[in-house]
C-alpha cells in the first residue's frame, strides 16, 4: 500500500472508540492490519491470531506483544477526510473512556441462568429500568414470547405474556441482524435498540457489528461491547446493569453475576 495515501492508524487499545464514531464519519477507502513499529502489513496468520485473541482476558507474552505492536491502518481518499476522521476519533476516544465502568455486564450460558440472576437482581432492589438483556433467538423458538400481531422484525414489539423473562414485565424488542438472524432486546435496552441499530455506520464494522454499536449507544464500553457481541453470536445471553442509577456497587454486582455462572469481560 502506497505511503502517499492519507492514512490514520488505530491502536489496538483504541479499537473500541470506532463504535463511538458518528454516523457521518468519513469512511476509509481501504483498511489493513499492520505492525506499527515496522509499518508493514501483518502476515495473514498474525492478523488472524490478533482477531481471535482481541478480547482475551488472559494472554501469553507473545500475544500481548502482538496486541501492543499491531494497529488498524485506514486509508482515506483525501487529507481533508483523514483530518476530519482524526478529529472525530479524539471525541470518540474521550467518550469511550467516559463510558468505561458505566455498566456491569456478564454473559450466561443458558436462559435459566440469566433468568435466575435477573430475579436475584430485582430481589436486591435493582429496578427493572436499570436491567437490560440481549440474546440471539428464533421467532418460533421461545414459547414465552407472544409477539403482537402486525409487528415487523425491525420494530419494537410489545410486552409479552407468560412466565420467565416475559413474566417480569420487561419490554421486549426484536431486531433482524443481517447474517445473524433475530436478536431479542429486553428491559432498558429494548427502548433504544432500533434507533441504535439504525445509527450503525462509519467504520465500526471493521471490528464490530450492529450489536456492538447498539451496546455502545446504550453506554456499554466499546471494547467490552465488541467482546459481548461475539458472545451473543455464539448463543450466550447478556445481562447488563446500569451503575449510575443504583446504590449497589460494581463489586457487589460482579459477585452476584459470578455466583450465578456469569462470565465478565475484563480489559487491561
């Protein structure tokens, strides 16, 4: 790739900021993973390893070294576009740092585990307006959800009847994610899910998709959001609590999540 082209290199630790870029952000005409120290493209095997270990909580020294030296090189059609992108990245990184720690989230292997932890959170006095859930689901696989007639897969569905999650009177939203299928948003996240999905754009797709953008628009940290997107794609259930409105501490929430079998992302 010619060095004369206007470029911007995103460090690995700043990748989460891509999820916070505005919709009208300049889109690169090309992108590639590079070794920042050598200013050379990564070998395909190294790029694959980087992507597979991007959100690992614990990594061997060789992977840590790869993360520290790698970057995502974005090429723009003009210097004006590059400068505008750079300015918006400054704001995006600031927003990412502000949002770190605003939510406490965990993924669960089964709906039963998720339902149990939601019930415990409510019993602890945490309001339903502070709890969100997100999971991959088929329209006809969840007997608890009685979708209102006339809803579409890109609109917020009405509240459901029945037991379990529906019985908690959570608002439920259904989203159709291309290549992934139906995603159900429950609780606080449901009300803003469609607007967040509609806003997905820019270059966020380089490291995360629609789910990650939706989570960051709900104030979940960008890097963690990309990790949780991967987990949801694999069939896990995300439970998230907004910390700013509750008295329960993050440490107490983590203890509740882990006791119930939850997996919590840690970024260092």
